[in-house]
């Protein structure tokens, strides 16, 4: 039997003497994967076979589809490469951006720490400006009828030496907050015309993620000293001073204030030191709790609205609520007429959550 042909080109070029042989029936089948055919004709009477030139062939739909698939595959391959390249560029840019951000944050953190260290050192420097020093002032006191007015000495507000240089540099400073054994050792700022001015500004008024500790504008720190009855009672401090600070992930400002939720930690760090510009004060932790900022229409206890109690009822309402909210009993009690300090920072247990530490003045 004649060897089976393998391609259409072999079939077209077969010699005529070979074509006179009786065709193998298998040659009438589709060859070349079914894409082409060879037609043969046989004279039954004379056993003569006449080869005819193969008719012109046309590409089948399957072949065209195969070519189109190959083209589409090539296009898809190029598109995939482009997408991969684009993703690689985006990934590299993202990594570079994150790297730059980390470097920037680290640099800013170092600058902030260096600035705080500089301010702490300034506390021990006495300024040369004598106008910042206080002392006594002469005032005329009313006398009894028929007697001449008597001139007496009354306390004049005097800035503590350790804060004079800081006040010279930035008069927005209202005091200094310190808790021994923690990172909290910062100046406290107050700007009545814009309470959030130092929200993202440092002591130097330049942008800072840390911002500063901010005394609530409704809190009056007071002028003078307790011994001097705050200039005769004309400028006494509020019953409650509220200080706001950022909950920084790096632990700066009030970033670690939530450690007070642990009772042992709270007992070990139970003394809060706050100096006004005129006197040093100390407070003992009386309550630690979680709360939140509510809508103005919400009828509920809002710790951040209490600054002074005009009567026993107002005091009791505030005091009973902070004691009920406290995570544990600190063992410290208070009464109407006491002074307090409230440290407040963001918390994430609820929307607009807050973590709060309250201290009662003991010095």
C-alpha cells in the first residue's frame, strides 16, 4: 500500500505514473487535519484513472477562527503585560510614598521631641524682662465714715520664674501639665478666640500632628495664688478645668492616657500636677471612665459641660455621674466647693468616643 501523504503540498506534486495506481480509499479522506481534500475520478470500464488538478481551496471558518484566536491571544498577552507593568509602577510608587511618609513622620516626631525638650529646659531660665515680674501693688481701701482712705498692699499676679521665658516666647501658654512616670510633661495652651488653634500646631505655631494640650475656653485657670485669694477673689479658677489632647499612636500627648483604665496603673500614677503661670497645683485621681461627645439634642450626662457648680444640686449631679461611670473606685471622695481637673482624649469604643481622667485638687 502506498504511504499515506502528510500534507496538501505532497498531494499536489504527486507524479502521474504513481497516480495511475488504484487510489487508496484512505486518500479520499480529509487530510492535513481536515482542512483540505484531494478529489480523484475513476473510469469503471477501462480501469483508467484521470488525475485532475486540485480545485482551488478556500480557508474554512475553523481556520479563520483559529487565526483570530491567535491574534486575540497575542493582544491579550500584550494587554496583560501592560497591566502588570502598570501595577508594578503603582506598587513602586506606593512603596516610595509610604517610605517618604514614614521618614517624614519620624523626622516630625524627632523635631517635636526636640522642641518639647527645649521648652522643658526653658522652664528653668529666668527672663531679663522685668515687666513680667509681679509683686505687691498699692490700692486705696475704703475707710469708715469720717476717716481718710487707707493705702494697703495687695497681691499682684506674678508669673513663676520657670514660666517667664516661655510666656515671653508665646503668651498663649496658660500652664504646664505633668504626670510623673509618664510622657505627659507639656505646656498647656489656651486661645479663647479660637479653641482649636493649637489642634495641629506646636508651641511655635507651626504645623504639627501632635498639636498641643488645649485648655477648654470655658475653663478659667485663675490669676494669682490660692494664698492670695486670686487677687481678692476677682479672678478665681473654675471649679473644673478641662484639658483636651490628641490620642497619638506614638504615645505623645495623651496617647497613653488610656493606661489609666488599669486600676493598678492609676494608683501608681494618681497625682496629676498642673501649674498655672502663677502657682503649682496637685490633683488626685478621683474617677476614670469612657464617654462620648453627644448631640446637642441628647438629654444625657455630658461631662464636658461642667465647669462650675453654682449650688449643691449641680455639684451632686456631676459628681454622682462621674462616680457611676468610673471603671473602678479610686477611694477618693469630694465635696461641694472642691476644685477639679479633667483630662480628655479621643477613644474608639464608640463614634466620637472619649477617655476621661478626673482629679480632685489637693494642693
